[in-house]
C-alpha cells in the first residue's frame, strides 16, 4: 500500500532537521542487513569445505567476524535511533507547548484542555516511532528483501520463482488489509483525545458532578469514548493478526514447496545440497524483512495520523507582534492611561458583536466600576483591554498610542488581572504570589500579605511560602486573596478586578476594599462588579447593556437617571445610602 506524498511530507517535516543522523542510522541498518545476508553464503562455504576436505579455519573465522560486527552495528544503530527518537519527541512537545501558550485565547477556548494534553503526551510517542525507526526500517527492510531475493536467484532461479510468488501474494493481501488498519488506529486515537478532554473537564468540576449526583452519567460518557477507542483498537488488532497469519502461513507453505522442489532438484543433480541449505536459510530469514516492512508500515500509518493531528494544532492563531516599534512608557500626565475609541468586537468572524461602539477613557488614577446584567459585555471589555481579543472596529490606546504599536507582553506588563475563578498556577504559594513579578522584593511581598490579612494564614502552613499550592491547601476566599496579592505585588498601572471579593467574609472584604481604595489613589482600578456593594465608593460607574455603554456616573447619579441600574440595585437588595433610599421613577 502506498502512502500519499502529502501525508508523508508532514511526517518528514519532523525528521528533516535530523536527516544526517537518519542517514547514518540507515547506513548502519544496511550494514547490519549485509551481515545477515552474508551468513547463509558463508554457511554454504563451510558445507562446501566439509565436502571437499578443505580447511574450516577461513569460513569459521568469517562467521565469527559476521557475528561480532553484526552485534556491534546493531547496538550502535539501536542507541542512535533511540536517542534521535527522544529528540524528535522533545522538539514536537516543545513546539506544541510554546504554540499553545502563544496562541490567542479565542483559538484555545473551544478546545478541551485534555485533548490538547493528549496531543502532547500520546501522539508524540507515535510520532517518535514513525519519524525515526519506521522510515529507516522501511528502506532497510526493502533493501534486505530485495537482497535476499537476489541471492536466492544466484543460488537457484527455479526455487526463486516459487518464493517470489509467495511474496507477491503476501504483499497483495497486506495492501488490501492496511487501509482498514490505518483507519481503525486513527479513529481509536481520536477517541482517546476526546476521552482525555471529557475526563479533564469532569475532574476539574468534580464537586459539581458529585453535588449533581452525576457520577454515573459522566462515567458512562467517558467510558463511551473508551469503549469506542477499544472497539477500533480491536478492529486494528484483528486486521493486524489476519495480516500476520496470512504472511506467516504463506511463507511456511513456500518453505514446504521449496523443500520438496529443492529435494527433487538435488536428486536430479540440478542443485547442490549446500546450495539448497543456503536457500532454505534465506527462505527462513525472509520472514525478517517482511516482518520489518509490515511492522514499520503499521507504525508509519499511526505516526502519520499522529503527525497530522499535531500539525493541525500548528494552525492555531498566535498573538501577533507589534505593528510598529514600541514606544517607551508614557509620561505621567493628566491624559488617560487607557482609552477605547468606538470599539466593536466579537468572539468570532461570523458571530454577532459582543460589544458595540464602546468609548471609554481610563484616568491614571481612580476607580471605575463596570456593571451590567449577564451577557452585557463586561468580560469582553476586559478581554479587549488585556488584548485577549482584537477589536473588529475602533481602536484601543495605551498612553495615547494605539495597541498595535505595542507587543502583547508590553501591554500586559502595565496591567494586572484578577479573575473571578482565581485559578492557581502550578508551584508553591511563593510562586503564585510572585508569578507576575518574580523579581519583587521580599519586603513588598510581606507588606501586601499583611494588608490582605494573609500573612498569619500562610505562616501556619507547614512550609510557609514554600508550601506547594493546591485547591485543598487554601479556601476559595484565601485563593482569591492570593490572586489579588499577586496583582498588587506587580504594581501595575491599571488593576483589573473581576469581582475580587465574591468569596470573602465581611471583615476580610473591608480589608480588601481598603487595599483597592489605596491602590486607586496612585493608579487606575477597573472592577467588573457582579455585587454592586463592591463599587458603591467607585469614582465612576459604567453601566453596560446589550453590548453598549448605556449610562455612566456616580452611584447616586445613576440611581436617579438609569432604570437598569436601579433594577440591578433593587434585585440585589442593596441600600443606596441611609439618606438616599432606592426609589424608582
């Protein structure tokens, strides 16, 4: 069976940087095959020497030399290709990991994390076998098969005809069976990827799963992919077993035919006994190149499928570099540090805009609160500011210069973001606190922990700041304060908070609010508020509705002028102020 050149070129792209090592590995493989091909001829030499009463010293030394050289070459080749395979896997994994982390958030968001993990862990192993051993094995097996048949022809052409007929029949049957085998292996691996994605999401939401009594439902869903993978795996095994049974049986029948026909030719003085024995040795050895070809063809099919899945991820859109040379940090003047001018944005090319015509200037100091019902565009606004999302129309400016004049890293170096879900990053408590600013001095870290009432809690941990952090080490509110501490340690120009007090008790919330007020005196703070109690003291409140800014002002002004804001306040039962009760118009 032939492999389309376009598919093979994808696999070759991973092996091409190491073609020098591949050539050396191929030469070693061919040298090892030459040693194997020479052995039956040297055996014939030994038999002829016995029949002619000649010295056995020469042929025996030749046999010994073939064994020593063959073993040495085999060890060298095995080590060389094994090392090369690990390098190919490392490069593929590094390339994917870096691609994932450089990709845009909209490109990554639709893909289950578990499926991406499967590409890095499982598919690269299949790639290793195909990009190194399979390519060399196919060439070496082909050369060894041709070499064996040629030397058989030198010994006896009649017996060669019988052998060739068996080899052709086996080859045709393999060609019929291989496409189904490759398809079954590809589908089995695809279901493994789906299983990984579903399992990862289920484990991440295990509390919700248990609270919803959905353990069996989710187990059935995950096991369904496992069963599908197993089903296609069994199909592949059956086809592979059938292929091997046919090839083995065909060669055994060929050897029986060779033995019978060869004995007749020896009896008729048409063939020497030593030549028949050498021919039979080649016939028995013929299974080796056929085995090598079939195994490597199977590995090649699996590797090509894996390479295609890996290459597919190469199409993930990555964050672009700056359009123009970046400017230095803007002057500390009275102009806005951040500005959105008539910005419209959507989460896909064929999707309705999530925000439209947004005009917003963020002063260098002060607290702006963004409020609105679910789906109003609050998170999209933060995605635009953090440059997770590019605007469809309009522009964003940092220090009066368009975002395009800055790289993504330069923009984010001026910002700090506290997510509502407050995910933790792998590492210790210290690693999490210093994640955005690894070079922050110890004094700043300690001061922020004191301000957020975290110092005592962290000191109570077995290893203090060096305690490995997980979801069970700290409570949800404590993890939320760790995320806020990380942002404050960074000392950004603009602090972005997505309801940073949602999981805090009253006393701790008051301490956090004081930190926010202190920060707003020296820098800009923008808060997405799901609880309006967190923004009563904001310098300005922006009300979003249906993707547009419908109103802006202070709490008292909006209570008087905006019906949606009043509805939000009333729905959450938040008193405006003692002297300013919530009333409708």
